[in-house]
C-alpha cells in the first residue's frame, strides 16, 4: 500500500449468518415451502433482525403470472406494513421473512394470490398494472431495501408521520384504482386516524402537505364508503374533512351527496348554499340543487299520500265499529234514533 493511500475502514454490515427461513427444508429446485401453496427461495441473504408484525418493509418487486412469465406489476421502493393486508397472502408471508438487504423469489398458488376472481387492471395509466386473470398463480421477485418502524406510535416525529401518511395515501389510491374499496378505505382511514394536521406550523410546507393529504384521503374514503353502502360512516368522514377544510369543493360535493342519500335536507341545503356562493356557475352543484328539489318534492308527495292513507284507514275502522249509545262522543247514522232522542228532549223541557 502506498504511504499516502488513506486507510478506509469497511463499516458495511456483513450479511447475517442466519435467515428466517433456515428452519424450512430446501427442496431440489432451491425453494422452501413456507406453507402448502406458498414457496420461497432466498437469492441473497439479508442482515439484521427479521420483519415482525406491523413492521414496515421498504422493498421493490416485480409480479408475474407463473404460467406464462408475463409481468403485470412493477413496484419500486414501496413500503408495506406486515399485517396490514395491503398485499396478497403469499406476498405477505414472504414479507414476514425479510431482513435488510434480502433478495428472494416467492411463488404462490392462486388462492394465496388474487383468488377466484383475479384483479382488474388499474384505471390509472400511471400505475401500468395489467389485469390478473381468475385463479392465476403468481411469482414475485423481491428486493428488500430496509425495515422501518414496527408501527405508528408517539415515537415518530411529525415528519415521519407525514411520510407514513403519504405512503398510506399512495397505497389507498392503488387499491382505489383497482376498485378494491375495502382496502382503499382501510388505508385512508389510517391516515385520518394518525395524521394530525395541527402538529405542523401554520402555512409551512409540511402543514400544506398534511392538509392536502388529509383532505384527499377523506374525500376518497367517503367515495369508497358510498360504494360499500356504508352511508353513516361516510357521514362521519364528511364531518371529519369539513373540520379541516370547511370550504373544500370536493368535500362539499360529497357532503351534499351523503346528505341527499340520508334524506337530511337541512344538511344538504347548508352544503349547497355554501358551494353555490363560492361556485355559482358550477354545473355539478346546480345538478345537485335540482336533485335536492326533486327529492324534496317526492318526499312531500309520499308524506301526503301516507297521511291520507292513514286517515282513510282510521275513518274506515271507526265506521265499521258498532256505535255505543252511552258514548257521548259517538254519533249515530240512524235518523229514527236521532228523532226519538229529540222527542225525549222536548218532553223533558
């Protein structure tokens, strides 16, 4: 070594001398069976601890149909949290075996991939994910970059919480564009639960992003709940988003839609009044206004018809009931009885 050559210490952590899958026997093709229907082959051993439940795993992968090798999805440096069910069961089980730097291949039968129905292609061209056919076996090639926090807790800084919210929003959007309303809603709900926009300085870039993220997730959550006919939950989400952004255009639109469905005319009126003050020429709010008028007219007509029906039924019941001569409130339709009663009154006088 030359005298002037600097001495550089190699501080790179060496690969671990163990692996979470060491307990599974290696088969002839190099794969291990993690459970019947899910097989796993380690390409490069990782280092450090194994991913635990609720651990965030930052990884990249390609997903292909096992039968044809056709790639239908590519993901780069995505963060998935073990146990959040954002990934199919086969991929979820593979994530549970990860360490920092692990590279692996996971093959799952259709029942541990996208199931009986498969998965539709995304309607967002930016995602570039193709459809997965029904009952299709899937192969994932995975590279794990690192493990992150086990779960959201008070130890996370506001910046880290915002990063996690950003990731949850992206995951929710992916499920949303695949029309998986339940998984989309779960991610959006996590954002609303953990992201407190008032933890960020007012007018700061972080506050602006936090509010935008919160409002975006809340509005999409409302839409997902509407798709699942969870209207009362959608109403609660409307209240949440209007507390943060009381004049947000999409939030007011969603609020009116939910109020109309629940026949809450005053709430629908209030949202529309504010919206039409801000956007008087909006065709969308004008259409909702006409819808509200039509719903109210139908409601009044139904109420009037119901009242008339009830009155008719009560009158018919009274008419069919025998008259009680001792009842001062009863009336007799017998003219002879009425005449006799009048004669009796005259004699008394």
